[in-house]
């Protein structure tokens, strides 16, 4: 039997500002990445998100970022390896503390936004992330962009890892994500996204933004839950994959 893990970024509301459809999307995913306060969220929203995750029995990961709350973590920052590690320790530790209150064990760490994109191409940044994760808890998985420097870093450091693909993001021929400012970088057509995910899960390939087909052997697929129509898209993805005979389980339960 083939298993699929669907992961989703959650807990990104801040104070009285609501972002995303966490309650609506949570029942249809198997892993979540919870914002830790540097690009979004706050202690109370983190607490509410973990409470919800326990209710729906989904696996939990930390979603740390550059310290860029105003820019939602999407602006690159020139940090040293030591600064990156310290920022990750701080954020992972904060979420882990809340998880402990609810008896929830962290499964993974997936860095966010610009930090994720930089680590995909910059080995030094990726190694800093891998070392931080392993130092904090060697049982944690590092979520890596498939076919990227993040995978190489995890291998070099000896950090547990899984490779990740994206349901609604276009790919470049080198396996990187198309920049968000490029036309077609984010795919909004539900039927197109659903078919892409089926191919990713079944055939381990993806078609790039310019029509090439590249290998993509990912163990988890990211679905976004913070845009209009996102919940219906996630439901459609799950229904299509179930019809294809695939089952859903958090990747940490397969290890």
C-alpha cells in the first residue's frame, strides 16, 4: 500500500488578525507546520493550533522563519550560521514547550519563506538549519525541498529528513520553485492542481513551468490553506488520491 502525507502551514494568525482556514483544513491533512512567532503567530495562536492538532490527530512540525514579522518571512536576510541556529533553537523551543503541555510530540521542522528558498540553493544556510535541528533533537525530521541543497545538507550532517513537493506551486527545470512574482508561479485551477498531485504521488514526477518533466521523489506534499478556495482544493486532492488507492499517513509514522 502506498501512503501519502499532506502537510499544510498553519497557526499563522496574529492577535486579532485571522489568516488561513486552519479549522476547516485540519481534518484533511496529516501533518502541519506551525508558525513560531517570527513571521506570523503569537503564543495564544500557537497554543490554539496545537490544541486543534491534537483534536484531529495530525502530526506537528515547527515552521521557523527569519525574524521578519512585517514581511511575513518572505524577505531574504543576511544572517550568519550562528544567528540562523539561534533563531531556530528559539522558535522550535517555543513551539515544543506548548506541545509538551498537550502531550504532543514534534515530528519535524520546516523552515519558512525566504529562509526555505535560500536553503534550497545555498549549502551553507542549509547546513546551519540541519545542524540546528539535529542539535535540538536528533529524532526530528528536516523537511527539504526535493532535489535541493537542503537534502545534501541533511545527508552531510546526518539529520533525518524527508523530501517535499508543492501541490500548487510551479517548478523550474532545476527543481526549484518558480518565483512568486513570475506569472503562473502559483496554480489556482483546482483540477490542474489535483492532477499534478496525483502524478507526484503515483509517478514521482512533475511538469515544470516551461513544460519539461523532472523527477520528484517526495515523501510529503505541501498544500496551502491560506487562500480563497484552499479548503475545497485540499478536499479534492484527498478525494482524488483516495480514489486512486492511496492512503494517508504522517511520514513520521512510517519510520
